[in-house]
């Protein structure tokens, strides 16, 4: 634990050089875009599963490691958690030896296997009618994300070697501080979620990659279900006030630019995505593929994220010719498209949902994909998106 806390200090003190500040929305190095708790808030005695959106496009195909450290909350919400005590940050300890952790500090997980538990008797020091029980407090969590895969069974010697590489900046790392609200408030919060992606005001097919031209512009928006805009009671200096949650959207991508990096859902301000290829410093990516992320945060701290893929189209590719879509005998059958130059097909959409794991054969005369469970049974329209940014309507398919 001491080695880890010393690592936090080292990273915080040495990582703030100008070259370490990329464009806010461009994910071009190790980034932590969000941390989420499920459920979004806790009652005393409950446990939350913690996840983080950690990305590192500089190491394709390789993973990262996140160490999670949880600190016991202060029932009076006076910021007296061990995690906020500078003396604790300066106090060395061995990460792997749980008997040497400072009081109130716990190692709570590795990577996606992290859980924070609110103490069952947290508010026992307060009177039964104390308003602090409803106002609540926060449990603090430190996430230390490292651009290296670490074996969960690593020895202390191996961990010290990892930390040495981080401190020498041979291995990049980031520290994130997350707070879990804990209260007896009967108005429980839930994490918001994206229900649809809108492109130029129209709902985009679920699972389909965005088609963008080099340097082209796409108006983008996302929406959430009506129930995500939850009513709640806010405690203000003048008393209780009925409010409805706002949902803020942060936009990120592996390339390209956004006109607005932050928007508020359903409040009129949209963002425009300018695809890679507009300027020399924003080149078309390898294989012409990239990703967009939206990170949603509501007024009470609920958080979630969604990922969308995009493809920078290429007019030099041949035009695909679709001649037939084979009928399905059962829902488990692959959907097979027949024709020519089908390597230029990007996505096939059936019933408003893109087929999964689509691919053309070596000859380019057939293309196969799997039905998503969300595709309803019945006669469904079929639309083909091409790598040339074309949208081709190709009749219907009877889905069993």
C-alpha cells in the first residue's frame, strides 16, 4: 500500500508538463474517461460494483491494469476520509500486504473486479432524525491505471518492478479519484444511459458504424429514455426544492474534432463532428476506422458511457453489387448477401439493427453476418451501408 500511495504522489507531481495535455476530446494516449458505480448510490451496508473506461490506443491489442483503493467514509461528510489526508499519501506501505494498510483504507479490486461496500453502521453516530442521514456523505475511491498488463498473482517483487517503471515514466499511469454517494435518502439515483444516437436529427441504426467522408461534418446527438430524467428533492439554503435531473454529455474520439465537447441532453445545443482528414495534424486513421465515446453524467453523479465506431469512406473502392439475400430457415442462420465486390460493404442493417460480425469472403461474392437478438421477427427492411458512404435499400427479409 505504501508503495502504491507513493506512486500516486510521484505521478501527480511529475505528469503535469505541457506535452502531457492532449486535445481534450482526442483519445490518443492512456486516458481514463469515466468511473461508474452500480448502483449509482448506496445505502449503508450495500455494495457497489465499480467500472472505469480506460483507453490506450497507443498499445492496440494490449490491456491496461487498474488498482482500486477504497477509503472508509466520514459519516459527518467533513472530508475526513483517509484518502484525503496528505499524511497518509506520504506514508509508505507495501501494496500486497493487507495487514499493513492504514486504518480505513482497503485494496478493493483489480481491473473490472472492484467492489466498494458502505459500512453498515455508518450513520450510527448520528441521531435517528439527523438530516445528515438524508443528505449523505461520500466514499472515496482511488483508481490507479497503468499502461501495462499486470498478473493478478504478481509477487511484491514484481509489483515493485512495475512501480519502478511507472516512476521512471517508462510505463505511463493515471490516477483518478471517484466518490460514491452514501445516504438514507429514499430518492435513489440510477445511472443514465443512451437509448439512441442521432445523426443529422435522424436515429442511426443500432450497432452500425458511422459513415464519414474525410474532413466531413456530421451533426451528432444522443438521447436517453424519459425515465432517465429523474425527479429529486434538492436541499437548498431556503429549504427543499423539487428538481429534475439534467444529463450532461461529454464527447471523445480517436480522431476528428467536435464543435462542442460538452452538451446538455435535450437542451438544444448539439455537437458537430468533423471527421479525420480535414487537416494535416488530423490524418485519416489506419484502416480508416475509429471510435467515438459519449460519457453521460446526471445532476446527482450517476454516470455511464457508450462507444460508437466510425469509418472514413473511400470513393476509390469498387461499387458493391447486391443481387440476392438468401432466405432464412431459422433465426440462428447467418444472413448471407450475394453479389460482387462485397468487400466494399460496411454494414448490413436488418430491421434497424446492424448485423454482427459481418464479413465478406475472399472472392467478394458473398457477405455474411449474424442477427442481433434485438431484431424483431417478421418482414424486416434490409439496408446496406458501403465503405463509399452509400446507403442502398435492398428489399426485405423474413426474420423467423
